[in-house]
C-alpha cells in the first residue's frame, strides 16, 4: 500500500533533518509532530512549537514529559504567524492545518495567517531544509485555506524552492493532502 500523507511528510523530514538542528512545529495540536521532531533532533537539538489553544499546549506538554523530551521543546501559546519573530535557520517546519483533533472545531487555522506563517517560515529554512503542510480541508474554513495555500505555493520561484503535492485523487470526503516545500541550495 502507498504510505499515507503523514507518513510521507515524516519520511521527507527524516531524510533532511540533522541531529542538533532547530526545527519548528507551526501547529502543535496534540503533540504528535512535536514529539516526532523532538526525537529526530535528539538531545542537542531544539523544537519551537506554536499553537493558539491552551488545550493543545497542555496535551503536548503531557506527551513530551511522558516521553522524556520536554527539555528540547520551547512551546509558544501564540499564532503560527509569530514564526516571523524568529531569526535562526531551521532544518524543517511542519504545519497541520485545520482544527485541533478532539478540540473545538470552530477554532481553525485561517488562510491569511497561514500564508503569513508560511512566508516567514520559508525565509528561515536553511538550504536543503523542508516545510511540510498537511492540508485538512473538510471543514468550513478549509476550502478557502486550501485554495490560498496552493495558490501561494504555485507562485514560489522554482529557482529557490521545489514544491511537491502528494494526494490521493480517488478518495471521498475531501481527503487530506500534503504540500512539501524544499529550499534549494547546497
């Protein structure tokens, strides 16, 4: 069987991230990607994780403490737009768009703030670094965000970035898909 979209995202990141690097989880959620990234960068690395919901931070912190990697993660209870405040180069950035699984489905990522976060994140990626954007669009704001993110990614210069879309095209109910952006160079 083909790997699911999340497995592909993680495989692409695993190929590129080095132990000791700084990486970003732009949408902390329940902490699955935060944990994945913390384990990947190992003890000498650092994860900066963003979310606007206290519930997301609480669930993620519990998971990180349980797994013994909480000291590698800096959690920020702010919008992913605040990636713009960072200055350092990063090896990877992960986004999961949509709403917090198990949370309030009315609180979702929004097209405008997501585009600003992606733009800021792309400036931080080191050459050879990667950004993955999981697009869950089966909710009220999802179609608008999906269209905006795809349109934005199509405008990225092929001299600077490679953009991959991984999607099952025969699935029902607006199946999630992956956009992966690699910064060219080195």
